[in-house]
């Protein structure tokens, strides 16, 4: 469903079952996967790719060439930048054009969530099932399952696939448990992953 006040370029590909709400803009050659929701006033840049079942909330700005995998949540007023060295003019005073800069993108991996008003400064990658807290500024890559917060964002914990902060095991500091699902996770060389059920 695309509401009348949304602006969707004819070259954009919109997946089955996706919704694009009031005053949203989807630019040329953008790809919106099936089952996505693009909220009121959101901006999806030229050639941006969204996988299946992504949610881009109201007034979020997803600048090209961002790439979002399946199941990504982008909160209200989030900004995914695309210019490492922004300027409106060149040193000679002439106005910059598209040929005067090289866009760089943000990559959001499967299932991750970016909280309201957070900023991801390209080029960064937010790992699978990670969570960026509201208002954070991400300037470095975020590992899978990391919970990051602050300016600049730093890891303050781990989260499971349910999005809930994980609880450390009482006797094994490398093992973590999701309090909602009971799913077990293990840290190996600083990387968190779902534990093999036979090993827990």
C-alpha cells in the first residue's frame, strides 16, 4: 500500500505487502523488500536496498548507498549519513555537485535495531541482531549482538535475537542467556554467537 501523499519514483521496486505512509519519499532505483513499512516523512535515497520485513519509522533519513538486510528496525528520526567530508562548496567557492564527492554507505545487518534519533556515520556496519540505543552516534562498526550507547557509541552489553539485554552466566563468564527466550549465547574471542545446544 502506498498512500497518495507519498512520493515513490517509478523506477523504485516495492516488494509485495510493503506499506509506504504519508509524505515519505522513495528515490530512483531504490529496492524495498516484501513486508516493509516506511513511516510518515521517511526518506529512502537513490539505490538504497532494504531486505524483507524492515521497518523505517517516521522521519528517518536513509541516504544512499545504504544497505539494510532482512528484519532491520530504523527508529524515528534516525539518520544514516553518506558523506565523510561534507561541504556545500568547493575550495574555489563553487557549489558542490554530485560529481564532487563520493557517497559512502551504512550497512545494517540482519535483525539489528537503531534507536530513535541515533546517527550512523558512514561508512559503518551494524552487526546482526545488534541494538543501537536512542540518541547514540555510531562512528565505528558494531559487532553482532552488541548493545551500544552514547556519543560516540560504545558497547555496554549484549542483546539476543529477541532484543532483550542478555544476562551473564553465574559461573561461566563467556556464556550469556536471553531472559525472554532462554536462548544461550557464547563469547568466543570477543564475538558473541548463538551457542550450540549440545555444548551448553
